[in-house]
């Protein structure tokens, strides 16, 4: 959103902001193309991102500021989905297709970039965050 309170509007940016907690500072890094409403997950040295204005999963290297299309989504193209990295897998959960809120998770292997599983969730989810928990209780 623009920062003008009297005339706010949605904008699509071609950069990301990164926070360094050790230096307590923010930097702005170029993406190389405009992307909207990103969901992001960190795996090893790369950010994996889905965007509402694209039908791919992108991989971003913050060390070289390079963005590449990592995997085409085809039938799985969703908006407002959650994204998390867990146990060598990328998990896309929920989201929205048109006016329908989705109740499934898609599990993609980072090494092969293949969809390994699609799991139904008990409830539909949209515009939510995801946090992997290795152990609970």
C-alpha cells in the first residue's frame, strides 16, 4: 500500500526488504521483476516465494540478488496461500482460487522440485502465516 493516508492504493514492488538482527538494520534488495503479495519461506541460502501475480514458485538468492522461476505451478496456481519450509520440503497451504478458499496442502521436495503429496486440511485457510513446528508438547 502507498503511504499516503488520504489516497492509499495497492502497489506492486520490484524489491524486498531484509532485516539483519545482528546489525539491527534494514536493506532493500532488488527482485528484478515486480511481484505482488509475496508468501516466502527460507531454505538453506535461498528464499522461495509465491506471488499473487505469477503462476510460478520463485527462488531468490539474496547474496547475488538473482531471482529465478524455480517451479511452474500450473494446476496449483493459488493466491493468498501460506508457505513454509520443513524437513527438506516446501509446503504450500490453503489459499484462494477465484472466490473459493482452499483446504489443501501441497508438499514439494526441494531437491527434485516434484510435488510429493497433496493433503486435505480440516478447514480452509486463506491469508495466513505458516510456522513449521518440529516437536510439540
